[in-house]
C-alpha cells in the first residue's frame, strides 16, 4: 500500500491556525520560535492574532503556512512516531512544496523561512498592486480555457493553476483577466470568480520575481530528499537536489500542475494521502477525482489526536 504526504499553499491560511497545537506541544513551539528568530519578526503573533490584518500579505502568508505545516509534521514525528519514510511521495501546492522539502529533509526550516519571505516579497513587487489579477474558472477544463485565451488574443492571460477536474485558475493583467472572465461566461457559459490576491501568481508576469530569487535558491544548502518530491513544474518525482533548486525558480512563473500531480499518484497506486497544514483544500480537490484514495487531514489538536491513533 503506497502513501503520500501533501502540504497546502496560499489561500489555506486563517487567523489562529496552529494555535492549539502550539499551546499543547513543546516541539511545535520550537518550530514557531525558530522561524520568529530567523525572520526577526513575531510571525507567530501575526498568525495567532493578526491585529493589523497582515496575515494575508503574501510576504507573511507564505512562511506562515509553511511554519504551521512543519509544526504539525514535527509533532506527529516526535510525539507519535510518524516518519517521512513511511510515505512513498511528498508534494505541496505552490509554496507547499517548500514545506514538503523541509519535512523530507531536503531543506532546513530556517532556509525555507528566509526563502518564502523573500519569495513573497519578490512576487508582490513583480507587479504593482491593482495591475494584475487571478480568477478561478469553475466547471471548465484546462483545454477549453486555453483555447478561449488563444482565440481572444489575451496576451498576458495564462492558466496559473490546473487544480482538479473542473477547476482551473487564470492569471494576468487585470484588464485582460476581467475581459477573459466576460468571455468565459459568454462563450463557455461557465462561472469565474476574481480571487482576493495581491498579485497574479504563476504566470509570465512573475519572471522578475524568479530572477530576483535565483541566487538565493541556488546558493542555499539543499540535500537529497528522503523520499521523492512530486514537482509542481514537472508533475513527476524529483530527487536530485540541483534539479529541485532549478524547478523552484521555474515554479514561481509556471503553472501549478496539481491535477497532474494527483494523477501521478493515482497511476502509481497511492491508496492513502495525508494532508498536513491549515485547511482541507487539497483534499477537497482530490475528492473531485474518480478515485478511492483514503484521505487523512491534520490541521488541529483534535485531528492530531485522531491521527495519532492510526500511526
């Protein structure tokens, strides 16, 4: 029986995430404190209270989601005996790939925190606020959305997330994304929803951010992961640390191929998937597939205690 472990990306955050785990396990406190000390900010205060409304600023969101995911993993590892080599594959949605790299032993927690804060800043600065946009397209498949984009010559609009059957996300310049949403309704009779994000992620407009992150990623100390990472860029298993570095750079402006990642798991006979971190968005996506994969979620003290009985 094959198993995978997966970690969510941006959009899964909420104020107070991980607080009950922080309050009950010393190892979780150590993770939060290590990130606070590394970034020289009280990121834990932003996560737990968000008094000034900055959790949703991508510069904070990205390291916050990673911190919560790693804290949950380490509680299960140190307190209940879960090991990364109990799994055959690991993966993460966009920034979740960094969480997967930390938990698989490829990347130090401190390096991931530094990279994700820099990544958030670079992605935010690549396009001025208000000039880019993202929209979720519901009930449509990637091929028909791509055809519509080409037919209407939306030069900046791209598929940024291919999440699951019937759910894709587009990114680009705001005026073109708005116009594309109108065409989606007119020509495909499908619904689209403008997403509350501060930048158009995972499209060519993010190439300046990738260039800005290049040296930081290439000069950081990576190890070979203990289990294969399924890359957002290739939707294939990756174990070579130099290849992983280059793919993380490319990932910033490339489509998130989550549907294909899940299809890879199905093809390779994965029968159980653990989602660790805030929310249950990835599990919801996987439920859209015609599969009998068993899903285990863990994002709270209650779910830690429940999952610990299965280990």
